[in-house]
C-alpha cells in the first residue's frame, strides 16, 4: 500500500520554506534502545515508535514475543523468529497490534520531511554497511532505523538506530542516508 504524505493533519515543527529541522530528535531519543538479539531491528524500530507515540517504553523481549505470536503477512509463520529477518510488509501489522495505524510508502526525503513536520513517525529500510561505513554487501536493504529528524540546513538526518551502541540520535549525512535508503527502493513505514 502506498500513501501520499500530503494532506495529513498535524502541527509543523519547521517552516519547510526556510529549511531547518524537520521532526524532533531530542524528544525521540529517550525511546531508543540497543538491540540484544540478532535481526530484530524491525521490532526495535516499532518499539521505538510506539514509545514515541504512547510514552510507554516496550522492552525488546516484549516486542519480540508479540512479533513471534502474530502471523506474518509476507511468509508462513510469525512475523519474527530469532535469526530471521522481518519483512517490510509486517511492520505495519506489528504497529497495528499496538493500536498505531501506518502505511508503507516509497518516496523521497522531501516526503519524509513533510511527514516529520506533521508529527508522523517514520521507519526506513536501509543498508547498515553504508550507514556505519563498514565493508560488506552494500547493495541490499538489511536494517531498519527510525528517522527522527532531518536538518536541511546542516544536511544531516537524525535516526534512532538500534543496531549500534551509539545509535541514540545517530546523525548521518543526508547523502549517506539517501545512499543507504536507496537500497530498499526508498521504503518507509509512516504512521498516520
């Protein structure tokens, strides 16, 4: 399902005509947690977003348990099993389990800026090797992060990245983020 990010009601946090910060990385930072399990970055991104919206911090164990008991819409079995990657299509299903409606989209950073201005939460599919400047396969999406802000003046994207210990309000150049995000075909899940 694709959604248009135009027309969502909400309060703008930046004046898009003048550039600047879109979103509120400082408010989102407390909901970041470092993941202890391998390949549950999608679940951790959902837990982060649920925390931002409800103020209720969900533990890694709780989110993994929920995802392990909800049928996947993408494959046989549950959304999450240890050691297996979570499908992009299952992130909205897991968010809905916690009462948060969202849509899958493929767009551009300008659309993410508008969503953040409207108070929406954004999970993006990326390649972690590009984000972390590490060797290895840089051609495919393999990770999820929560986009918490885009500073157009500084050319920086703020993310909560559960995959690294320094992932709370991790700041990445816009060019690096766009390269990492492109590996997913600019896949994102945006809350309504």
